C-alpha cells in the first residue's frame, strides 16, 4: 500500500519494527496525549486520543473495520478523512513497514533524498552544524554515583546555604567586587576567561548528561556545535523526550544547576583568599556565570530556557507549534481566513502562544541582525559582506518570503470582507508612501553656539605678549597678541634690499643707452621682488593677531608665556561674538550633494527643555573634514561665492561626548570614522544660551524623491562606503 486508503481490497501495512505507542501525559489544557516512539531513528511523535484509538486497532488491517470499531466502542466519531490524515502522517514519517524495493522510491517522493540547492545547503551547514566527539553513555554508567551525589536533596540544601553565605560576603566587599571588573580586560584575563569558560561549559553539559542518566535514559553523544562558526558544547538528550515533563524540566535546568554550584564555590574562594591570581580566576568564573545565565535563561532561542519553558508548559516542540498558530492568527487578522487552526487550544493557551511567537520574532530579529553585523566585522571586507547578506536572507528575508508564498497559494480562499478591505487599504497607503515623491529630509549632528573663531599662528614664531585673560573684551581689528618670526624678518629685510637694488638698476637703465636692452628684464625682476617683499610684509602683519569682530576671549591655549616658540597653525585664543549665534553641523557623504546654500531647517537641542531654532544654510565646506580639532581653518562656500575661513572645534567628537564617531589619532586629534562635511547655518530666530548646545539639524531639501528611492540610495551609499568599491 502506498499513501491511499480508499480501496477496500487493500490491507494496511503494519507499524514498522521499533515503533511503540505509549501514554505520554496531559497537555496544559488537560488533554491526554500518546507518544509514538521510533527507536531506530530516536524520534518521538505525539498523537491525540482519536489517533490513539485508531492506532490501538491497527491490527485489524482494514480501514473500514478500524473506523467501525472506534465509532462503536468509544465516544469518538471518526470518518475516512480522519483515518486518511493519520495514514498520511504515518507514511510520510516512515513509520509503516515497506518492501525494500520501494524504500528508495518513497524517499524520492517524500524528498528525503533530493538534489539540494548548493546555496541552501551552505546556509544550513554554515549557520549551524554539529560534530559528535564521543559517546559518553558507558562513562556515565560507571560514574553515575557522581550525578546522584551532585543532584541529591542534601547537596542542594548545603549549596543553597553556601550560596546565601557567598552573597553575604560579596555584599560586604561590594566596592571591591564592582571595581575588579576592569582587571579582566588584559591578555592574562582573556586567557583565564577562555580556560574558565571551557571548564564551566564542561560542567554545564555534564550536568545535563548526569541528570538524564539519573532518570535511566541513555546519552547518545556529546560534542561541539558550531553556530556561525562559533564553537559551543552540546549534549544529546533526545531520549529524555519520553520522560514526564517535570523530569525533562530538571534535565533542561541541570546544566545551569551544576554551573551554579561551581560558581558558588568560586564566590566563596574569592571572598576568603588573598591570592590575586586565584581571586581573578574566581572573579572571572562569576562573570562567566552571569553571562551564561543571561543567554541560557532566554526562552526565545533553543537554549536551556526554551526547553525549560517547553517542559513547564507541557508543550514539546513549542516554537514550531507556536509559530504555526501565530501565522494562522495573522492570516485571520489580515484576511479573515476561516481555516481551522493547526492545533486546537483553549483561548488562554492560544493567546500565550501568539504572544510568545511575536516576542520571539522580535527578539530573533534583533539577535540575528546583530549576528549579521558581527559576521560582517569578523571577516574581511568582501567575505564579510557576502556572509552579512546570507545572514539577512536566511534569518529575516526567507521566512517573510515563505509566508508571502503561503498567501499566494491561499489567494482562492480570499473573500471580500472587512479585514481584507482594511488590509488592502493599508497596503495601498504603504505603497503610496513608498513611491509618492516627497521632499527629502536630511539629519545632521550639530552644535549651537555663539559665533566664534580660533585665532592661530600662521607661521612658527615667538610669542611677544602675554595671552589675554579670559573675559577680556576687544573691538574689531584691535590687537590681541603679537608674534615675531626671526626667519620672516630676515627674508623681509633681504627682499627689501633686493627690491631697492633692482629699483636703482632700473632707474639707471632709463638714462643709459647701453642698458636699454636690460630694461624689460629689470622691470620683471622688480615686480618679482615687490611680490616677495609684500608676501613677507603680509606675513609679518598676520603675526599680529587682531580681533575679527567685537567679542570677548572665551579660551586661551594653556601654559604659553612671552618668549615661547609657537608652532605653525597652533591656536592661541578663542574669541566669541555674543551678539551672533551660529550652528555648525556635519553632513554625511551620501547627503552632501542634496544640500544647497539658502535652504532652511530646524535645530533641535538634545536638551528637550530648550526650544527648537529655525536655521538657514550659509556655508558648505567643499572638502571633507579630516579631523575634528581646533588647529586648522577650512574654506567654505558662501551664498556670495566668496571664501570664508571657519575653524573646526571638536565638540562633536564621540570621545568628548559628542555624536560623531571618531578615533583619537597619535597627534591627539579626533579623526571621523566616516566621511563628513561641515555645514554652517545661521539662526533665524533668537535664542539664549549659556554654553554650547549639542543637537540635531533637520533640513527639508528642495529635491523631491520617492521614499523608496531614498532608502535605496542610503543602502547603496552605505554599501559603497563599507565595501571600499
């Protein structure tokens, strides 16, 4: 017989050798369940009461006799459809006897043997694969007394008392405990952490194994599992599936149980010894336990917390069943589909499963995206990008694609109802938002401050005057400080003498006929000497630092006194103009070409108690900012087309608490991680500030683009920057 049962002349095949049927227990709603155990493959299947009644009469061999017997001898009513569903289940899970010549054919039909797509094969085995290292069952049988001792009632009571004592002693040394954390960030700490991590995980896995053996079940294997090439130990406790839920719950918790014992002893040693190395080892053990607890306690990934919750709810295969219910619920919410749920649950259980599924999906979205980012940074550029895209597809995009395929297959079941109309309307509005042209908005990190300028030395020179006191007021063009360059003075005098000499020679040539042929060359030489002289004269004047506007001194370079040598481009004073505010913002490379002088926007301070300020773009720096420092001035493009020098403060550097990611260079300057350009904006509304305000500028630019094109442009820009193409 194949997979059809509607022919009365065909007798049913027997259940395959090694398949047994036993009572399993009751689920959360009190419904009895039976377990079909395939001993050859070490697999378990749950069935309900009607299926149990049919399977218990399988010896009748004829479908009609089985159905008639169930309907007459029990309170259940089953029909041929119910029997056909059961038979299909047994057939597709290879639980029926089969002639050897048909096994391969059935495997092809069921796609057990198939030519798998290489891409999907790589995703499956790259994301997760196992390597069994040894079969521990014989060792566990010989050392079963260790597990009996560790998980005995008396050991539990003693360890609880020791745990209370450890918490009390750590509380007495809480300041020392919290300040020790920084000591593990060293090569020695890293080596110790890796050793402790390995030992703790061995204790963890043997905890699962000994508890499983305590309940009389075999442990087929222990070994390494690789999650995105990251090795983790695992213990195969599949045979425990047949145990009652409270015993499976103990097996799921046994790893953290034994690891907690290990940590309690380490905490007591840390609090009672003075050896620094031993204290570090014990402290790292405590830190490792906290990290393991945070990971394993989560019920949203298939770690100990998940299996503990599954056993607590008495619901094996919790995630697949919950996700199936949640997808069914989504289809009902969106389209009003009246299909029966994958399984029958009470309303309370149904709500629990739906809430669990949505929480798990959002949790996984966050975790998987983080894994994708980690993979990108862990591998070199091109491989990192490829693996990043694979992670996004496997964890996020493929489940969404599969659900859309289900919707497409259900298209004939859709009817025009209130839910369908609302879903279609929301989808239409979403498409309008994606493709409707709209003004693009640009977000920039910025600071609002009084107009200021860092005045600096344009040449290496000697300071002649004392730097002014902070708060000193100067009028425009008033001298603030003077510098002198001996080298410049030398070249100034030399160029003046050469100029005078050339001028005398030129005058002589005008009166001497013998020197008439030299007249043109002397005139050119005179112009050259005049240009050199003016250059050194201007530099001498530039070394006299004057106030560019009426303002007060806000800041001076520390520890400078008359007679000190000042390096070229070293800033000396910061002068501010208290009657004029400016906004200095930084735009990313992808948005640089969208900004134009004259565009308006708003500056929003990070301090929400401060009001927003309307601003207008007055200057855009054409060259990317290579460092956020106070040393250099940059030329900016103004509305008039002229060039205006504007200095570069470092308020926005992340090392100083700003919002722009930077790296501190060896020279002490802050180098932006990504390409950014400075934009100067002028406030159009008044504001009162007592210090520099950090915030965000949002500009609405004139160019209109669909929202989807803005997203694509952003992704393209990020991809180009990160890939280095």
